[in-house]
């Protein structure tokens, strides 16, 4: 595994191009030279290279976990009354199309669907919604706690006019539960949680292990919810590049505009990469290249002939 990571990291380091996200001012401060790869196997072996301990904000990589929590809280039928599971071919922040027959956003991996899902997260057992999300992310990563990056949160809240438009549209069509401002505050906070590439690899391994963290043994999400999460990640997790990545790498993945990508080889391992320069679709340019190579080298494609994880 370590040799495969080193090869993929070396090849990715040679790539040029891409652009650091700047529509959220705080994200524009990222170092474009930062690069990390990490993997965590189903039996808890953790490998990491590069800037794997460097923290950045989780951004849209939060979406699969929040979707999983909503499924656990409310069940599939209730959640899917507000959001579908179909890919759109549109960018992550599109507000152009809703399902014509239902007015639902197409899936929970785009902003419209994610905001609808976030509106379903409620206080339980004395914990406010934000604390529940922080505890969820920390449990998935095998950490004691996680925190919101306040400058990024404030930057997102100040510049998030498009997401406000999306939220008002969702409210108009009855897809948003509760108060718009509360939902947006929670959404901006969930996207501003600090993680590292190492954290993302363990979080991915938790999904690969059907919701059980392989380092701690803690069940983080129900197995049924994880199955639904992985289905949607495979078809929608990389926005309008999801189909091409599924064809080439054959593993569910979720990207964020921070430059992180999380990928899941079910029953085998969780993978993660971090490199801030993004391609034209908003996915990490070097991260995608590294994950494609890792999938091919380690034999992770979901539709390859069955075999064990290659060493």
C-alpha cells in the first residue's frame, strides 16, 4: 500500500494546472503546492504520505455523512420526499433544474439537495444539530472532537448569496424543513469543519466498513444508510465528472472545493487526497489523477473480477 501511495503521489506531483477556489475568500489562501495521500484499510492499517496532517475545511465532503445521518434519523422514504438520487450533469452549485414531477433537488451531493438534507438535522438527546454533526465527523475519523474554522465559516456566510437563493427556492417548493436562516447557518458550519487528509482516509474507511470505524470499532452510521450513501456517491459525488470517474476508477468518491477527495473501496479500504488546485468542474486536479492510479494499481474497481486487496 505504501509503495502504491508513493507512486501515485509522485505522478500527481508532476501535474500542472488547476486553480485554487477563490469564490469563498478564505479558501483562496490555500497553498497550491500542498499535496497529500492517505489510505486506511478495513482492518485498520493506516498509510499516509505528504501533507497528510495539514488541516483544511471539509466543505462538500461533509455531504455524504450528513445524508447518512438524515437517513438514520428519518428513514429513506422521509428523506427522499425532499431530495432525489439522480445525477444531474450540472455543477455543484447549480440552481437551474429540479425534478419536474416532484420539485425535489436531484440528489444530496449538489448544494440544493445538501441544503434540503441539512434542514432535516435536528437536536436529539440534548445535543444541538451542530454538535451532532461534529460528533458524527469525529466518530467517523476516530477523533475525540472536531471544530469549525471560524474565519472560513464567516467568509462562507458573508459570500454565500447563491446558497441563500437555493435555500429560498427549496423553501418555496416545500423541500426545506424549518427556518431558512437556521438551516443555512448549520450548512455553512458543516462545510467549515477542519479535517486532515488522514482524517478523510479514516472516514472513508468507516464507510468502506459499512459504518463501523476500523480503528475504534465504533458504529458511526447504520449499514443500510451507508449502502444508500455509497450508491449516491458513485453516481453523483464528483458532480458532472462522476460518470467518467466511475468508468475509470470504479469507486464511490466525494470531492470538496477545498481540494480534498474521499474515496471508498467497499470492504477493502478508504482513500483520501488533498491538493487545492481544482479542475474546471471543481474537483482536485492532482487528487483525481492519484485516485485513478491507486484504483488501477490496487485493483479497486467495483466491477473488476473479485479478488483480495493487492499489497
